[in-house]
């Protein structure tokens, strides 16, 4: 197998690792992330590793395991972010309902806000 394929595989590993680290960093700061295309990069990486000889591909076993672990952690981080967002949406919805209820109650309670006694008129 040529060194070019092996170096391409190594470069792809590095690019994916940087992409994952950047996204996890953004997620930890509460930012939105875009992971579109990550699946294709990983698919390409797996195909490249399979094209290597058994000896060469064995060198990537630990890196593949690390990548798998990183993907698992990214998935957990994305799920936690989704759950936090869902909680926030539910809270905002409840808050809005309460706000509307108070406004409706204020409008129907007959209180005009005037400090004068209505009998003085």
C-alpha cells in the first residue's frame, strides 16, 4: 500500500478529530453546532482504513476506538443540549401561559388603577 493512502487516512483522522473537538468546545459554550457531513467523512475514513493492509489498518485500531468514544460523547452532549432546549421551551410556554392568565385576570377584575374613590365624582 502506498504511503499516500496511509497519509490521506491519517490526515482524515486529524481533520475529523479537530472537527469533533471544535464542535464539543462550541457545545460546551452553549453554541449551536452543524455536524452535517460528519457521517460522510467517517464513512470515507472507514473505507480508507479497510483498503489498507491488515498491518497498516491495525495501526488505526486505537484511533478508531478513540473516534468512536468521541462520537459517543458528542452524541451525549447533543442530547443534553436538546433536552435543555426542550426544557427551556416548556418553561417559556408555561411562563407565557401564566403571563396571559395574569393579564386576563387584570383586565376582568374591575380595577382601573385610579386612586380616587368612585363616590367622590
